[in-house]
């Protein structure tokens, strides 16, 4: 089935509408994004500190790079979505490692492969905030497919868990006023539709 939604023509300063569908019981269209992979530079060559250790649901495992240094990074992949925020949690018991991620940048990769800084970069996760978690805003103006945590200190970027929240919907750039949602069984269950402007 196809559902066509029409909106009022765009006004000054608005370059895009994004139509978001959620279940009627859901309060917000914001969703946790599934992480599908990751990478690190320099990559870890020993131990269990791979990027996958930071989305395994455990606060007693960690991901990190192979050495310390400004500019070292860990990245995470996800299906194309408009990213909203990143939640980071440090190790639950190994408090000595809390110093290894205090000041950092975040960058996102768009669907065309280009990298851009998150609007709020740089970010700070003070040791005084302990394990966290802390949530850092990164509202991307386009759909993203990767997020990168970039170290600003002479340390290994190291933490226990990362969670990504964002929006998934159909979008159109410019003055288009018609949006089509193609989905099996659409309209058979109660849903809410949101229009998010950029």
C-alpha cells in the first residue's frame, strides 16, 4: 500500500521536511538505532577491546584503540537515519580508565561518504561525572550512516557502551510538498505521523 502525505509549502529557512511514522502508543518518534559494526584507528591488535565490545550490553567490557594519541578514533555504523543524540557510558568498576575519554570530538558520515562535525563538538565527559551515562547532542541535518568518537587528549579513547538515538522517515529536500510512504500493511494499525523540519 502507498500513503501520500501533503504538507504546507516550505517557508523561509526550511530546506527539508521529514515524515516520521510511529505506533500510536509511542510518545516520541525518537528511536534507538541499531549499531551494525565499527572500526578503530589505530585498530586494536590484542585483547577483547574491539568496537563491538561497546554495543554488547555489558558495562564490564570496553572498546579502545591500540595506542594513545590525539586524533585516535572509534567509529560505529548504523542504517541511514537522522541522528539526534549519542549516549556514552564508561566502565562500571575500572574507574582508572574514566580519564581516557574526557574531551573529544564527534563526527558523522552522510550517505555520500562525507564526514562532518557534529554541531555540538567538542564535547566533555569529566572524570567527576563518573561512569555516566552522559548524553551528547548531535542532530544531523541529513541522514547519517556512521558516528566517530575522536580523541582530543593524549589518551586511548576508551569507554564501555554507546547508544545512538535518531529518527527514521521519508524526507524530501527543497519545496516538495508530497511525501510517499511505501510499506506492507500500512493503515491496518493505528499510527502517528510527525513532520520534522530542517
